[in-house]
C-alpha cells in the first residue's frame, strides 16, 4: 500500500469516526429540530425559493430580484445535475444506517437505495449554489443566505445523514456549478434584458 493510499484511508477513517460519534446524538429532540429546519436545503424548497424570488421581483418591478431568482434556479439545476451524476456512480452508506447495521460501504457503485447514496451531500450542493447565486444580484442577501447554508450543512452529520467529506464535496459541487452558470449567465442576461426593455418601449 502506497503512502497516498494509506493517507486516504486514514482520512476516511477519521471522517467516519468523527461523523458517527456526532450522529449518536441524532435522536435528541434539539438535534431533530435542527434537522427539520435543515430541510429547507432540499430540492423542492430551493426550487420554490428561486421561483418565488423571481415572481416577487416581477410583482415589485425589481430587476435584481428577477435576475437573482433566475440565476438561483439555474445554479441549483446545475448543482443537482452534477451531484446526481456522482451519486449514481458511488455507493456510500449513510451514517445512521452504518450505526444501525455496524458496517458501511464506500466504493464505486450504482445503488439507488437511499441509504447508500450519502456521497455527496445534495442539500449542501444545492444550498451553496443558491446562496452564491443570490449574493451576486440582491444586495444584503449574501450574509443571510450564507448563514442558512451553514445551518443546512452543519445539521447533516449530527442527524446521521452525511459524513463531513460529503459536505465538503457537496459544497465544492455547488460552488463550481454556480460559478460556471454565472460565467454564462453574466454574458446572456444583459442581452436578454436589453431585448425585453426594447420590446417594452415599443409596446
């Protein structure tokens, strides 16, 4: 076994040990409450928040909110696509299942069993992507979005849903997905907005 492989196994063991220790608290009422709040990072909630932001922008005639809502939706879609691709190629037993069964898997695979799709954290990927997106367009939204994202991520290990490394990779997926979306979005949005403004003036 090479040094890199030994180091990887050491990190994986530490990751598993810390997470499983934290997840032992998952049945406490306070922890369950935090886990419930963390569900705002689930896909339906993030999609609804993104669409709702754009709709409010339309009603209030706030171009920044319209732009922000559309960017949020696009960034979330990109992050979801990437994390789903990774999940479909890696089997990893969720911490709570590992505690119950006394064994865990972390290897290439294509299981669609929810208990085997811990890697990476979809909640974290989506929340990071949406938080980064909204911070680009709506003044004052960045800090609250970052705080909420932190809560969503922090709740996952103590509720037995994800390992710490799942969060790290999920955050990276969300960050990169949003950056790529915004690179395209910032080129396309001004053109679309200009065309819409032109149509409005002629109407």
